C-alpha cells in the first residue's frame, strides 16, 4: 500500500503544480446550485443587457441540472427537489424565454411546488425575489423599517448586531421593501398564473416580534410627526451609503453575487438608472465569476482564489515543494499581495487592532475571515522571522489572535456576533445566518494552526479557553457540528486535529468519545460519507457510499491520534486510494461546503486534490 500512496501523492502534486496561474494563484471553481445562475440571468433581463454568449451557456447548465421530475436540487440526494432552487430556476427560464410555463417538465415542477405548499417553504432570499418581480407583495414579514439602520450603538438591538455577510444582504432588501419596489417584465401575468399560491400569512405577522424594544422605539419615533420624514430620508441615505461604501474594486458588493444582485435592485428602487456606472460595473464584476463545471458554465457566488491558493500552497509544501522553487515563490507573493491593510467592519467590535487578515476572494479587500487567514498563515509559515515578509506574517497572526471570542471560540468573520435576539427572528434561516457564533470547525482549525505552526500547547491561556469551548460544545455522542462544511464529519475532524496539535492526549474522555464516534461512522466500503441532509436535520445522516474529501478528513483525524496504523485506518486508506482512481465519479463532486442550511451547498473543485494530498502526506510522514 505504501507504494500506491506514494504514487497517488505524486499524481496529485503534478495536477496541482500544472494548475497554477501566471500570477501565482490557483483558480478553482466554487460550484453551487442554480441560484446564482438564475439571479444573473434575471439581472440581464431586468437591465436589458447582453452578456457575450454567457446567457445561453448559463441556460444550458440550468436545463442540464433539471431532474426528470422537473425540479432542481441543491445536493444530489436531496429528496425530490428544493423549493427555492426550483422557483428561482423556473423564473429565470421563463423570463429569458428558454422555457414556457406550458412545458411538461415545468408543469411537473409546478406540481412539486404545489405539494410543497407553494413558496411558503422557500428561503427568505427567494421570497424577496418573488416580491422584486411583483409575484408576491412586500408583506410585513419581509419588511423592517429603514430607521433600523439608525439605531445607536447603546441600543440592545441594532443593525450591526448582524454579521457582515448578513448585513450586505439585509440592507438592500430593506431599502427595496421600503419602496415596495418591483419590476414588471413581459410575461409576468402568465408566470403569475403558473406560480402556485402560498397560504396567506396573518396580517400581523411581522419580522420583529411583539414587545421588542426596537418596535417600541420605532412607534415612539414615528409619533414625532415633524421628524418622521426627515428621519426616514436620513435612514434611506444611510442605507444607500452603507452599500456604496462596501463596493469592491470589481464593482461587487462584498464580493458576493447574491448581495450584489440585491444591491442592484435597491439602487433601481432609489432612482438609479439601469445604465448607471455603478450598476454596469457591478454586472461586469459578476460576469468575471463565471467558471466551467461538468454540466456547463456557472456563475459563482464568490471566487475562492485566496482560499484555494492558500490550501494548495500549504499542501504542496507539506508534500515536499521547496520554498526556493518558482512555484512556491510565486504562490507566496500572490498570497502576500492579498493580505488586507484596511479597516473593515470587523474593527467595530475589535478596536485598536491593525488589519492583517485575508479574505476568500481575489477581489475581497475589506472582509477578512478567520479560515482564510489561518490557511494563508499556514502556507506562508516558512517566512516567519524573515524581514518584511515575516513582519506581515506576524501582523496576520496578531489579527487572528485578536479575533478570539469572549466565550473562547473563534467564529468565521467578526467578533462576538452572537446576540440572543438574533435567534428570535421568525425567518427560516435562523440565528446561524444572522449572527456569527463560535463554531467547532473554525475553533479546531485555529488550534491546529497554533499547534503546528506557532508551537503553542494547552499551557497557553488562549488555547485553554478554546479547548474549554470545544469541551462544552461536544455533542453527547462524541461528535462536533461543523458550520461551514458537511457537517459532523467536518466539525469532528477539525476539532480532533486541532486538539491533537496542541497536545490534548488521547486518553482524555472527550477524545476517546470522538474517536469512537468517528470509527462508528465508517462505511462498508472502508471510507466515510455524510449527506448534506445532516446539515438540515441536525443529526448524522450517512451516504450509501463514501466521498473522497470526507474520507480524507476522517483519516486525517484518526492519523493524528494513533501511533500505529489500525485496521480502520488501513481500510480507510484503501478506500481513499480506490476513490482517487475514479476522478469522474460523483464521490468527487459531492458538495461538502455548507453556506445556508437547506438552501446553499458548495462543491469546491480543489478539495478532491487538496485534502487527499494532505492526508496521504501525513500518513507517509508518520508511517512511510
């Protein structure tokens, strides 16, 4: 087996080395379901723009991903279909003229939606889209008074309690809803007749629960009739300026397609013409998100260039790539050029700290995150202590450490974004989306970085606080839930490898429980595979066959806590090697990235190369 492991490791290395771009980066596709393709097609129609062949290519992918039942899914084993994905794809195909509501497959899609209670089970973003196109009224549930923007910092409820990626979606939605804005496109009436009608909501079912201080404050403010209009317009201007000041160099809002999509509608509602430079630049930025997938051209929610480059460079370095090589030097220069040097919204709750983090996308200059920062620091760790580059590394480390939450864990984007009131928002997405609580996957990955690249152990107070957070958030069965991956395998892998790196011994009860849980989830084929349904149901749901990435994760965790290869590890390694020899199988493409439970899952095209390479390397380092 050792020879097979070496052969596969060399093959993965060759593939990654060949994929480097001229500027030193690695650009892999960050693939998701139909949402982003549908939104871009709808924007083209609303703005009356052409896209140089992009429109037919996106339509081709939408049609290719429609099931025989007429539905669309967000992951392959999703039962029947997904309400939001199906509604969004249908709207895009209808308005572009690619499909007619009378088409048999579209009729089957309608029947599916009828069985699912129309749009009532759709996500909030889909419901906003229906309102933007006049298919649904702007009900109370989807409206928040724009004065919410002006709530002061001392208020128990304020706009900046939301995490950054939520704020850039909520702000344009609030502005459009305030104007009750909608566009009327040709064919709307026919689509209205096709759309299944959802049960009507009670008229008093508002977004903000009764009794909230925000509602009380708003009523009090609006009693002051003389100030009402002035205050309202001030809030509108604030919301507009909030969006415009967070536009990146490529024209997108925070480097996300979905937030940029909403921003364009918000600007139209405020009177911006369709051909305004801000709008056109935003569309140009979105067009640059196009990538190739097995089923056709796709517009990504965001580009994953920084994330992929950091992980690839780290993986190649582990597998023997020399620091003096041209490949490593170019990759390192690219990553150093992506380190952020401007204060972003993260600084509001973390004042006095120098910028130094990294973001997910090439165009991201103001929204760093913990995971990309630790991945970049891991890749660049050979530069520590070496002149200006070493100083940049230390600045990144200082920023990372400053972002530890008061509860001892780390979250993805901002510090201490875990207000209790966020869990009371009566929308489908829940607290996980509006806030940014500490998570096992991020906390575990930070610990692994601190142990492997900084040399810290559980003797450090920062590490002990993180260890304590993981201890108190381990599930009774021994697993951890991972926020940004699927799901219990992801969280347990991150926690175990992090705890091992900082010296938490195997005889600790929490470790023994976690290892026992992980072994119990091994499939008959020897590997591991977890369904995206786990993310929805919040319980482990096994896939019938193992996936490349999840098998690599599980093996990596087991390797970190065993001194000799066990039968479980050997069976898992045999399965991983077999899977690596089937690069066109669904086990390579299964989405293991999580964004929005039940609505957004991602297939990282880099993952089937990166994570197996790291696992094979660690196996060889320990037992080769």
